[in-house]
C-alpha cells in the first residue's frame, strides 16, 4: 500500500459547506463529512458503507452515492522545470450534478489548475475526467516543463473501451518494452491483461520515465 497523502478540501451541497481532509492511500479516497466517513475511487463515487439511514439524511444521495455537490481539493504533484524537480499544487474543482433518469447524474465537471513557481495553468473543465484535463494543462506548459506523475509516464495507458473520472490508469512497468512496441487497438486489447495494476493519474513511482510522443498505444 502507498503512503497515505492528505488533501485539504472543501465540500458543499444544499445542506451546507465544510472543510475536510481527503485521505488518499493510492487506491481509495476517504473523507469525513458531518461525522460520516465516505470513501470512493474516482472523486465521483463516494459512498458511506453504513446501514443507518438516519445518519445520511443530511446528504444528497443517488443509490447510496453522494451527488449534487461541489468539492475543491489541493493535490501535491511533482513538476520538472528545466531539469529540476519542484513541487507543484494541483487544485481540483469537482461538481457532481443531480440524479438523472438513466441512473447517473445530469452533470459532471472536473476542472484542474496547476500552480508552480507562482504561475498557474488552468484546464477548461469541459471533459469530465482527469485524463483530458491534465492533457490540457500539459499542453499549456512551456517547453521543458512537465508534471512528473503516472499520467505522463511512458508505461501507462487507458483501456480502449473507456475509463472513469480518476484512478483507472493501467501501469505496465513489468512489461515495459512489450507495451512500448504496441501501436494498434487490437494488440493492446490482448495485451491489457498484463498490466501490473491500476494507478491514479497523480501518483508517482520510482520507475517513472517521461512519455515520448508516439510510443505505446496512447501515443
């Protein structure tokens, strides 16, 4: 299990607003709200896991999962600037809408902003998941500056059939050269089962190597 990292956060819904701390062990996100602990994997799937419905009356829920809320948190992230490693702050603003007739929610927005060395780079908040929002930030960064995390690693990729808002990035560090040689969807689908594990986009392990455009299925 990874070291537990704490993210300062502010949660708000129609019942009020409160400051909290998100505890992240590299797989599961946990936060305490109004005396109830919620956990999830993707920032949009927080559940309490308690059976006492009386304790949940002050929360908007959809099939037991939090909905109709806003969440702001600050995620520490490593950034390489001109060959030097510095610490950056990735602020995530998440809005989850109301229950929809199809069983989901009617709106989901994720907007990210990276602050490093007193400069801030914002994503547009139009995609609904960390992947493309991080890509937008990386594209806005000057040359020789990049976020050093699983999302920018040479050995990570997403399943072609789709993935969630956060934490669905597959790591192939145990099969590096095989992964880098794959170029087409069919080959990758067969290869996908060789993943070491799923990782969070903002995680960083000692085997990180910067992604080179055009390598691996993700390119």
